[in-house]
């Protein structure tokens, strides 16, 4: 019986160590998120797609800092806007185990080319801030599927905000 208790204790401690290793100092996070949204207007529907590959490093346990590259296409009728941006980011994770809640924040700069379909194209630039809660579902020690409810504010020539669900995959790599 003592051997069984000792074995169970070792298994529990090993699992706890694996859960903590996911977001400990020095772990590198590589992956990305994608978002898709549709807005229905009386005159035109607006369809948007963006992908954001990125990376981060945990500077202390549960706190990652890094950057995302944002690639975005928005279409409304004959008008298409294509944007590219770079955004520093920070994330703080709460709890332990296979499901982790986090707070995500990033700010950056986007450059957009607007094509009106008949000429008069122009380029626009402006700032971007994104914040929101997220959840990471760890499939194993190194891979998580995540969702973020993100509020994004864009500034510049055209100021607008949006609230959307972003889905992504992250790999968590340690030196071990």
C-alpha cells in the first residue's frame, strides 16, 4: 500500500510540474491567431479576415512578451482594404492545469492600401490597440488551442473599433 501511495504521489507531482512548465520563465511561445467577421449593412456587407503569426518569451512565470505580424483584408462592395502591421504584445496567464485563462494586450501600427476598384486608391496608416480575455486549452505540454475575445481600436485616417473572436494555435517550447 505504501508503494502505491508513493507512486500516486510521484504521478501527481509530475503532472503538476508539467502543467507549470507551460508558462514558466524562459519558455518560448510560437504560433498565431486568425479572425473572421462579417458585418451586414443596408447597402453593402463588410467581410474581414486577418491572420496574426507571432512569438513571445516568458520573462517571468505566466507573463509573456513578444510581437505579432498582422495581415488583414477587408472587403465592402467594390472597396478592398489590405493592411499589414507589427504589434508588440503581452499576455498574463492565470491558474495551472490544461485550461488556462489569460489577458492579452497589444498595440501597434498598421499600414493599409485601399482599392476602390476604379481608381483613386490610397494608402492609410494608423495605430491599433487590442485587449481581451482568452483561454488556452493545452492538448499536451507543448501545444494549446486558444480563443480570445478581442476588442480592437484602429486609429488614423479611418477610426473604428471592432469586437471579435480570434482562434489560434500556440506551441510552447522550453530548453529542456
